[in-house]
């Protein structure tokens, strides 16, 4: 139960102090529960479950819940935002079945077309890792040349666009994190 309470507390973005206050126990007592040094009473367990928005059975289950861990095999990626034609950027979703995520991971295969796509921007932060091929990530003031194993992390409010520079589309892992000031249930859209 101890690690389960900690995981659920963090999923709910609650501090130890905030959860203790909601449950009506001391912070030190809740810390002992999370470290497995104390077992809560039935009454306290019910209050914990209510404060964490879960059924009390989830606090005592030894099973790893499917929504806490998801594995997506390479051949199980979900095609997303399919463009038209061979010169369109192709996206493959990763962890699309996972709910309540704060990051949006996907594979991007930008076209090699020399035509410049429009700059895009959105709230949050973005991380790109080039898995295969070469690409250029262009900002209005700067162009970053990327090869296999290269990565870049940036504020995605900066206008940006990406294109492959080799003979075939690059394979780029992209992870977007929405702005922390945005609504908790808002998932950013693809760039």
C-alpha cells in the first residue's frame, strides 16, 4: 500500500502536507504510511481513497495498474495526423491509450520537400531526439542541424518548423509537455 499511496498522491499533484490535510492526519503519519512504517486504519484508508479519487481497493492491490505503465511496440504505433502525399509530415503516436498524461510522445517523419512549411508554435516545451536520418529544426532567428543521436529541447512557444535533409525522411522522437499554467486536462496538439 505504501508505494501505491505515494504514486497516487503524485498523480493527483498533491504534496504530502496537502494530502495529510485532506485526510485529517499529520504529515509525519502520512509519511510513515508512504514508507510502509505504519498501516492506516480502515477509516483512514477510506479517507485516503476519497482524497485520491480512487476506490479503496486500489490502495491495497498488489497489481500494477495498466494506466500507470504502458508499453508500445514499434509495430503498434498509431498513425496520427496523416498528411496527404509523399511530401507530408507523418506522425506515429506513442502511448495514445494512456490517459491523464502530461507529456505527448510521438514519432515524427518530416518530409524532404524543399518547400518551407509554415512556422508553428504552441504552449509548453518540446524535446526532439533524432533516431535516424538528418534534419533541420528552424526557428525565425536560427537553424539547428541535427543528425542521429542529436537532441534539442526548447520552449515550443517559439515559432518552429522541421524538415528532413537526407535522401529520406528522418525518424525523430518528439515529446511535448504542455505549459504548467494551462488546464490540467489540456493535451497539446501536434506541431
